[in-house]
């Protein structure tokens, strides 16, 4: 385990923050106006708008006459609009909490069928239930969730597998309880999902090679660890010993190895992204385990650009679960990859920071720094004229590949 140490300060001294560049801001009022102007139904779960001249608020997909831009005010949800004095539109009923666009409803129904089925339904069966062709259903499902129905099914079974292994079930018992029909199918599918064989995971990652290092950064010390599948931990701390102990606790029987050139390059990317997320891209494989719901939350988090924040309720709405704000908060708390999955950009509905695994002071510093850098970007944009924005930092699939 001592190999985790002492790589550290030399590498940290070599890595320096980059200068900010111009970055597109998601969910800005200008983008909301464009979604309203286009009557984008996919944006109807993300915000509502009020019209000053009528005192009414609507969904962006409402069929009412398009108001003038200067008369429009945007709100994250119905509650905020009503607190500002607007009343709900009788045509689109924006206050209806269970409203879902048809395409989202079809995907959520498919997820429910997968979750409740003893044997995974086929793609053909799911498409037929949605009233779509197999091709269009699969494309729609992936567009909404960022993963295919097959990947969702595998993750669903992985979730069951984790639960039974944690409760002390035998490998055979966990195999059948998770919905694997045969041992060969089980080991074929479970190994890439877990990132290691189930028996090895159950034994504390016994003999699994993990490379790790601790380097100084502006937030104290950061530990980065990776398996052969990808980065499995990005952890902030005040002391190297505490960081090492956290890693030992997660992988008590792993074989910790010295960094090699490939891992060193990974650390360089993580450090650059940590110090200046506006000007660097974290395009690394991630070896991270979680439930199907957690994956949906983490994918939504990766769509929040530096300098922006979204409430827990806002994330819940984005993934089609408007009443799941608490579950979203728990999924954020379960994240073990600081910054790579930017749970620090999620705050409470009243704007307070909420919780953060690595401490509220680090969350505050991260958010304040990103906002300052975004302001610099916007100032540069204003002074230089209309400069095209680069593509989003992490596309819907995310820079990392979930295992």
C-alpha cells in the first residue's frame, strides 16, 4: 500500500493551471428563449416561462402565441413562477407535476418494464409496447438516457448483483437473484459491468492491480486511482494518510502499483481539468459502479457546464423523475469521482450549497472559481464580438465510459 505515496509533489509541481477560454453556457436565458421560440418539447421538463403582460406562466412547448422577448421571465419550476406572482396556463397546465412529453413517457415505461421483469424483455418487445420500430425506439432510448436498452438492462442486473453480494449471498445465489439464467452468461456479462470478477469484488478486489498517486492541488491533496478499466477514484483530502486509508477501505485486497506513463498522463488530465475546467477536457475512461438510477443522475451532472449550477429538483426533472430530488441527492453523495462527475454543481432549490462528500468549503471554492472564469469568458466574448462556442465540455455520453 505504501506505493500510493511519494509519487506526488514532483508531479504536482510540474502541472500548472491553464488559461480560461470561451465556453458555452447551458440553460442560459438566451438558450431558454431559443427553446421557447422553437417550441422544444424536450425542454418542457427543464423550465417554465412567465409573461409579464398576461401574468401567466407556461411550458416552452405550449401552443399559445409567442410573447415578446422583453416580456418573458424564466423559472426553473412552477413553484418559483407562482411565488413570483404568475398563475398557471390553463392550456398547457405547467403546474401538473406528472406531465411528461410522450417520448420521455415511452422511455420511462420501458425502464419500468425492465426494472420489474424477472427475465429481461427483448428490444423488440419494448419497442412494440412503445408503439415504435426497433430502430426508432433504440435511438430514442439512448437519446433520453445516454445508454442503450441493453446497457440499461445490464446495469439493472448489476444493481441486483451488488445488493445480493453485499448482503453476503453466495455467488450462485446472487447470480440467479440478479436474473442471470446461466453461470456462463453471468460471468460473461457481470465481469465488464463490475470491472472485475464478482468473486474478486466480493473479496475486496483481491489481486486486482490498481495504480494510484497523491498530488497537491489548490484544494489540498487529491488522490487519483485507476484499474485497468479506467479511473476508479478521485478523492480530495487534507492528509495523505487519510486518502490512503479511504482507498484501502474500498479495495482492501488490491495490489497497488507504481504509476506508469499511461497513468501519469491520466493524472495530468485530471489535474488540468480540476484547476481549469473551462479550458481542458476530461476524456478518460471511468471505472465506476452504480445503479441504473445513479448512472442517469451522473450522466445529467456531466451536462452541467463550469460556472452553472442546477438544483436537485432540476436534475430530477431532467431525468424524468420530478419527485426524486432526494434520490438525486443520494446519487450525488454516492459519487466517488470528484470533478469528473461534477456533483459540486448541484445545489439546493433555495441556492444553498447542500452537501458535498469532500466538504462544503471545497464545493464553495470550486463553484466560485468556475463562476469567475465564466465571467471572464463572457467578458471576452463581449469584447471580441460574436465568436462561435466550442462543443460542450462533456457530451451526453460523457467523456468517461462507465463500467
